[in-house]
């Protein structure tokens, strides 16, 4: 299953949920059965979807909506038999290895291009908590 359609930015999170540019928050909730949410009360809302098995990898997704329209998708993955992330097991070295794995995976999915008509994709290092994730951001 190809997760990302490069031509238009459609992103398949699961068999239930295909994220399209400009999809609405309520529409997304109707398409998934297991999730958690967070309303930040400043226009931003998040939907978290965990432990989705795709092509032998386990993905976790954080869908970010601004004023009820999709803005971005942050996600991570681990091997099917790898232990889930915990702060007790955190190390900067492990995050550096994750960054290399994410770059390799992204190169396989989209090649070397990171900017498209519909938005951008890339690997993101969050300096606040020193973690790495993949990031897809839709243009307005």
C-alpha cells in the first residue's frame, strides 16, 4: 500500500482513513474507530492514531488541524518487533538512528524531492524534546 500520492498529497493513514488536502476534523473522526484527541483551545485540534501496522512497520500519527482543516501530519514508525517508545528508553543516539531510518524510508517513498505543489514532507528534529519524526505539511 502506497501511503502518499505524490501528485496531490493524499495520505493513507489506514484502510479506514485517507487524508486529503483540506479534509475537515469532523470528517476525519468519522473515518476512524480508535483514536484520541486534544483541543488546544487556540484554533488547533489534534487527532492521535497509534499502532497502525503498514508493510511490517508500526506507525503512530498525529494529525494537526487548524480551524478544523488539516494542516499537517506528524508520524513515526518502528519495526514490527521493536519495543514501543518510552521516555525511560530515550537516548539522543537512538533518535539519530531514527532520523537516518526515516530519511531512508522517505527517500524510498518520494525520492529526493521534499517540496510539492500541495505541500512539503521531511524529517523533523524537535529541539524542545529532542525527538525526531516525519512531517507532512499542506500548503494553504
